[in-house]
């Protein structure tokens, strides 16, 4: 069967999570582009690709005319790389976060519209079986109408590289996952936020590596987020530890363990009579980046639009930049995507 052809841009750490699913889906990677051509050559050799190494994106796109581009560059390069690929007539699947600013993200959405091409963001934590299970349980009314979502994320991460130098490393590079997950789990969109970013004493990051954020979501849902990338010891999971509260019960999702919960069996008395809730988790065949890639391939083959295509995903990014703005201004601000 004829297979799709792709150009991968950015041959850094995360490309190791992309080449295996690209191979499993039999996508033909025709070129790997990196400003550091040695990085491209190294990945081509490591994954035994019949691909060209390049440091010139536009010339590579003109030469190979791929079906789609996989943008795995650093956040500040996403806008230039993705817009160049869209202008060259390619669909794009790119790593989160969509862009380094809202102005850039809006430019990317307009570039996709102008080119009539799809741009989707790989928000890898969407394709996790337990997350589907939680969303399904909430959607089925297991805890009644949702009122509140809390997420705590605490880790001490010594990356080196771009995260140590960027402003707002936690909010822009990590909390984007949790903010997007909040939208996914609750089915609600952001309305406004009050946030405070800070850099804890002793931090090894230049930018603020910690934050507390309070979002108002549609349907009156309150989403509170506390996080730090500069917290040694007693780590939470990468997904964050979650408490989701509805009018009739609560779900907990902590340390990557199966979600569990309690719901009201009988109201009355000081505490209601409660029953334990089971949240059935059906194993997913294609998780993380593989799940995202499958949605791009499904789009190419059937026209079905991926859940994280740019017009949707920009709402998650808008949470990031509204939180940063709120912290700078010291007041509550609206979350505006376009
Ligand atoms: N989904 C996840 O869980 C997850 C995890 C880690 C990283 N990421 C994301 O993946 C992206 C890359 O992260 P990384 O850890 O691989 O970074 P990295 O620094 O290891 O690699 C980035 C590569 O991009 C190249 N590059 C930068 N600008 C370029 C440009 N304009 N054209 C071509 N190449 C360019 C760099 O030379 C480098 O080789 C980031 O957006 C990051 O947030 C996602």
C-alpha cells in the first residue's frame, strides 16, 4: 500500500519518541531537518532511515513535497517552521506548546486557513487510556454535574537546555499539558484566570518554574492548578495528581494509579452515605505520540479532523498566556484564544 511521506524537523530529544511510531505506521520519512545537521544525521543513522539530512527546511520541502511535516523543534521555532511548511502546501503535526506567544499562534491558525491545510498539535497526554476513562465516567454522570477540578504537579527536573533559560518554563512547557488535560477531562473551555508565577529560592531555572493558577471554566467549573518544576522530593506523576468533584461525588487520579472515586448512595445526615466508584479503564492500543500520529493519518485517509487541530488547541495555549499575563498584572484576566 502506498504510504504517506513525511519530513521531520527537529532531531532533538523528543524525536526519539516519534521515529518508532512513524516506522510502525510505515510512514516514509524522506528527510530530517535540523539547524544542527549532525543531529539530523545521527537520528537518520540511529533509526536506519532512508532519508536525507538537511539544515535548509524550505529547500527540503521544495525538493521532497511531503504529505506532512512533523515539527519537533523548540517552542520558539514552531511558528516559523509550521508556517513555512503550511505555505509549502504540507499538513503539519507539531509538538506542544503550539507557539512561544499568542500572536505567533494566531498567525499559525491564519496560515493554516490561508493554505487550506491542517495544522494539529500533538498534545500527547490526550492519548492516555485512564484519561479517556475519567472523561467517560464524568460524561456518563458518575459524579453528577462537575463543579471543580484540582491538579497538583510537583517535580524537581534538571533538564539543562532551553527550559533552563526560557521565561515561564513550567507554565509554557509543562502546564500546557495539564491545562489541555483540564479541558479534555471536564469538557469545558476557559473563561478567565487569576495566577501567580514564581521562581522558588534556590531554583536552577532562569524563568519562573512554579505557579498557582485559578481558572474559571465554562459551566461555572473552577479549575485550580498548583505546580513546580523545581520541587525536590515526593514527586507527583507527570500527569499531575487530580481531584474532580461533581454535585454527587468525587474522582481521584493520583500517581498514575487507576482512577477511583466515591459517589452519594443516599443523601441525609452529616455525611451522605457513599458508595465506591469503579472507573473502568480500557487499554489503548496507540498511546501518546502514536495516538496523535494516528489521528493525523486518519485525517489524511478519511478527512476526519483531529481533536487537537489548531483552532481547538489554541484555547489550551490561551490558558498559558492568560496565566502569564495575570501573574504579570497581578489581577484576574479573561482567557481569549483569537
Ligand atoms: N509531549 C511531550 O511529552 C514532550 C516531551 C518533551 C518535549 N516536548 C516538546 O518537543 C519540542 C522539542 O523538545 P526537545 O526536548 O526535543 O528539544 P531539544 O532541544 O532536545 O531538540 C530540539 C531540536 O530542534 C532543533 N531546532 C531548533 N530550531 C530549529 C529550526 N528553526 N529548524 C530546525 N531545527 C531546529 C534544535 O537544533 C534541536 O536539535 C518542544 O516543543 C517540547 O516542548 C514534548
